[in-house]
């Protein structure tokens, strides 16, 4: 019973139930509309049952991809476990992250629609074009999973994840990983989106 409850909880946490429920509702509405429309168009009677059967058969496939790839609208708040499951690089950073005397980083960036965002992070940060990143940069020059930031031995680092266009501290390209200066600009592509970085120790205050 415990495993069943845990599995059911995961279905809700990963939004599988919500996605499948919405799909079934849309399928039901389409079937109802087609049942009235098809006769008027002279469509054979077997088409509607075939449509319903194919639609029902697609439910397990949708549920699988929703579970595995976290198919949810990007404006929803991401669960940390969901982000890690779909972005293994963040898991790598979390395993290396050391909170001892690391303090935090304040990041500022421009998001979709030109909105300015500012947030303090005490844990590793994933940056990329996909929604399963802590910082999503909707720009074709940015890779799906472009870079991660984490702290190790009290120093914050950035690691390029083999991106197509590179990660830059200012105008210097990062080769693998590099320590972050206390104040710097991170660029994703030499002329790509910029994230302003302010590193602060635990007892320090960041003035933005």
C-alpha cells in the first residue's frame, strides 16, 4: 500500500494526472463535436470510433512522456526533484555543492518579453533555453542546458555544459569550469544574453 501511495503521489507531483485529465477532456469535446459534424460531411461511420480508439490508445504514451520529460507549461513553478530528473547536470552540481562559507549569489537577467528578474540563490543553478532550468533564457544562441553554477570550498564556479556557443565571464570564454569573480557578467554566446552575477559571503550584503 505504501508503494501505491508513493506512486500516486508522484503522478500528481509530476503533473501526469493534470496533463492526462486535460487531454481526456479535450478528446471528449472533439469526439462530441465530430459526432455532429461528420454525418453532415458524409464521413464514413467507422471514422469516429477509430478516432476515439486512437485517442484512447495515445493516453499511456502521453502519460509516459509527461512522467519522464515533465511536460508542463513553463509558467508553472518547478519542483526541485522535477528539475533534477530532467537536467542531470544540475544533479552533478548538487553533488559537488558545498554550503560551507559559500554564502549566496545574486543573479539579474532579462527574461521573455523584456522583464527583468533578480533572485538570490543559495543552491546550484541551472541555466539554459529549456523550461527545466532555474534560469530560462529564451534565445536560440543558448543551448537547452547551457551552464551550471555551484559553490565548492567556499568559491562559486560556473561550468559550461558543452554548449554550442560557449559561456563567457565578461568577454573571456570559459574552458570547462571557472571561478566566478565577486562581480561579473556571464554571457551565453559572445554576444548573447547576459546574466549579472554578484557573489556574497554569508555575512555580506549584496547591493543591487
